[in-house]
C-alpha cells in the first residue's frame, strides 16, 4: 500500500512539473509573439561599466559615484603548511579572509528626450586565501587566491517626475569577467530578484525557454520581459502593451544588468 502511495505521489509531481513547464513555454511564446525585440550593443570598456544601447534606448552615463566605499575584512582561519617539489621547498603561512565591499553607482538611460536614472549599490563579498609576509619570504610561488566572488545589487529607478521611484534587487549576481578558484571559467548569472514598479512587482525568474537569460513575471504569472544576457549578442523582449513608465523601468534595469555582467 505504501509503495502504491509513493508511486502515486511521484506520478503527480511529474505531471505537475510537466504542466508547469508547458505553461512557461506558452508564456514565453505569448511574449515573443507580442513584444518589442531588440538586440543589444554592449559597448564594453576596458575598465568600469559597459554602456549598452538597444532599440530606442542608449546609455548616456554609467559610473561610480564619488561617495565613500564601505569595506569590511574578517579573518576566518589561518593555515600553516609546506610544499615540496623536486629540489625546492617552501613554507605556506596563509590566512582565509571574508572581504565585504559596498560601492555606489549611477546609470542614465536615454530615450529620445526622456532620461531614466538608476542609483544603485553593489555589495560584493569575496572569500580569499592570502599569504603572509613570512610566507612570501620563504616561498617561491604566489599563493594568493580568490576562492569565490558574489554580489547583491540593489537600487532605485527614476523614470520622470513621478513621486515614487521603482526599486530593484538582484541577488547572487556572479560576474562573467572575474575568474575565481570556484569559477575558473566565469559565467554571469543571477540567482533571484525583483523590480517593484507603481503598477506591480515583477519577479525575476531564471527558468524559461531562454536558457541563458532571465524573465520578469508579474503577479498574474504573465511573462512581461526577457533579457538573454549571456549570449554573444544579448537580446531583449518587452511586451508591447507595457505602460511607458514600466517600460522605461524595465529597460533601465536591463541596462544595469548588462553594464555589470562582466564587471
């Protein structure tokens, strides 16, 4: 009896997953059939943020603000060991650190005579292994390592003279340009997030027909916009019936993501 019950539960979960996947595919199809579709020109610089352009939108400015940088450093543990290779030997005296850094940025996105402004912070956390001074004296190798690097991005978007700005949050935003021990082949990704506008709160989803992108979904489960940002040429879809204020907020959020993805 118990075995039959277990099989029934497994079957129901399989059917539910299949229906969910089918519904998501339908939503993706509905979006792409009735959406503005733009290919992104990333305009990467050698240093700093990229300045993407797409459709009628162009990034006028993307820069770090002249505000204080908040830094915290904590020693998690220490390590003492040695390494031997052929005729050489060395002493490894290292410490494991958690380094937290908060910096503040702004991005201006132009659309004809309109300009939307994003103000946001990047809370970066890295775990690192660093050699001490003695270890550098007695070792012939550089053993400093960044074990992992992650970010939380949060901010607000002003799209005009309205009293209330949109707000956004991007969690577990890995960089496509920072090589670490845990990620030797960098690939930008976002774990979760949202965009809260006057009209709705759009949830960020990573599961859709767009395997290399993110989807913004409203509270009714409708897919409102997609950003395929890890392609060689990123692409954007935004529903044609999106009101102008939300359209500008979504476009600005996507510009922020593209500007940061390899930063």
